[in-house]
C-alpha cells in the first residue's frame, strides 16, 4: 500500500537535492517523529516510511502532519509510505534513502539494526538497542559490522543535551568545586540517580494512549533496560568524559532487583484504549490485574566508584506532579545534586552542597569562577546562596526541553554521517558497557526473584 502526505509548501530545488535521504522503519514510538520536528538543510524533504499498516503507523503519520500544519515554523515533509508487514525486507530491497530512523518496539531491534548496517545504511536508533543479556554479543557484532561498512550506528542519548546534565559534568571536573569523586560503598554509593515516570499522560485533559505492547516487558524491556539506559549512559559521561570503558575490567554489577507496577483492567483501558488485557500481556496477569515489571534498582561499581540507579514507573502522577529525576555525585569537597521535585516546581535544578561549613567560602569562590567561565557558552548562569547549599540559576532560554534535544542530537548525528571518522573512539566501547549494565542488572533482578520464589 502506497500513501502520500504532501506538504502545502513548495520545496526549493536546492533542498530537494539534499544528499541525505531519511528512511523511517517501524515507527512505534513518538520519538520517531521528533527526529523530524524541524527541517534541516542537509535532509531531503521526502521521507520514505516502511511499517505495517496499523495504529503505530497512523499515529506517526498524524504527528508529522501536525508538524507540517502548525502555525509557527511549519515543516514541509513529504512522506512516501510503504505499508506492508515485511517492512524491513522491503526497505532493504528498495533502499530509497541512506539514513534509517528507528524508534519503536524493542524486541528484535538489534537484529533490524544489524541488517541495516550490513547493507551500509546509517542508523539513528532510539534507546534501547537491546533488552536481554543474551543480545550483548549481537550488539557487538552490529557495531563491528557498521565499522566495516563505514556506516554510522548512533544511539539517541538525548539527555546529553539537557542543561541539568551538562552542568554537573562541568562541575564534577572542577577540583576546586567538587574535589575528586569518592568511591563510596555498596550501601552508600558515591553516585545515586533516580528516574520516576508515569504511564498515564494527559494532553488537554485527554489520555495520551500507549500501545498495548508498551506493557509487555518482552517487547519494551524492564525499566532499567528501557529508560534506565539514559541514566547508565550519564554516569561515565559525567565522571569520565571522553574516556573509553572496558566493561569486562571496569564494571562489576553487584546486584539488581525489580518489582511490578500493578494495573487494574480499568487503568489499562484508560491508558491504552483496550477493553481487555490482550494476549501479549496475559502471562503477567495475576488475579485479574496486570503486573508490569517496570521498576528496577541496580548497584554496580565503575572503575572503583560505587553507583546505584533506581528506575520507577507508577500509573498516574499526583495532581500537579510530573516525571522527575534525581542525581547525586559525592566529591571530597562538595556534592553535586540535581533535584526535580515539588520544591523545584518539577523543573530540574542543579545544586552544589559543600561537605563542611569551613569549605563553604572556598567552594563558593571556585563555583563563581566556574560559572563565569561558562558565560560564553551558557550566558546568564548565576549562583544563588541558599545557606547550606548553592543553586545554579539557569535562564529559561537554556531549558529547551526534551523535544528540542532531538533536533540537537540529529544535527550531531548528521555531522557523523558526513564524516564517520569523526565519531569519538569512546562511543563504541562505552555503548557496550552501558548495555552490559542494563541487561546484567535485569538478569540479576530476575535471578533474585526466582530464588525468592523457591
């Protein structure tokens, strides 16, 4: 089935000749559309979409149409849609483009990525690439194949563009502010991060429906394997920037745990539109309710530094509340904290907390120098003394939001497509390290549950 979404805007000839031609494969998540939220001069406006005909594809087309029809800075994408169940095979046979965007169902995603890069196609894929420990060798093989073919296979780590993540990275590197990172212990880690999400999201009072497969951990992955990927990525990116990891030597995963978020049939219908639990989640139905193992905790050491990550999903936020993240980095002079709770109006704020009262003056002076040095790249930053801690005040213009991060990441990826040798050497080994932590943490959690049950 061939479908066209033609834009009302006339495309200049120079843009139609753009050498980079996007292909979208199986868009099962709204992130697939976010890569096209704005037009970029390197991209041809015509995009080929390969996917089975169904609600995921229709939702994707609707999002792109909304971008094309919005009042402010509308896009002008032209979509040529190839709707058929054999989407991957057709894409590989026809190959009307050279860059593939992949964001959707995570089961078997690494197989699709591997097939694409072996044909020399560049791939920009949303997280996670793998959700099961047995797929780690397949990840390595796919990355090796990409290298051999000169293809860029890039993981969409959008949190690297978030100001509340960039600032801790800068502060941890300043020995006069942070000191050096403590090692901590398994019971008192030096690094603690938490991510809290909610299944039910409403837009203008109407639930934003999720596909039923979103609640099947065999297709989405457990919380650590899915959204936890971002947290695992941020730890070495913050502590050991631009340094390659060897997960076999540098990482020891000590323990993992998981627990379910329980959904009633009414809650499931509210968030998916499904009147009954479908076959894909029946194995997780207990006593008439769905047990979705979306929550994880993992403790591991990274180059001797102990880390604990907690990933949590609840059904619905309290009135006025939103998704939140927390981060703590403990140094010998001060600790760096990122908080996003009620006191922060659910906006991530960065704090520096001196370890002792006698360090306050020197930490404050060093922090002032660091913030001044950042004015060229991030103008308007300031330091607010809050007694026992300092808050970095961040102008609103630097809080660009989750969706804008995709545009920045896409630009970065396109730079690599033009020059694959520019991809940092640490990206590949650190990607393997990241997915080792996520999948090994899930494996240990499942193992612990089996032991408890016996």
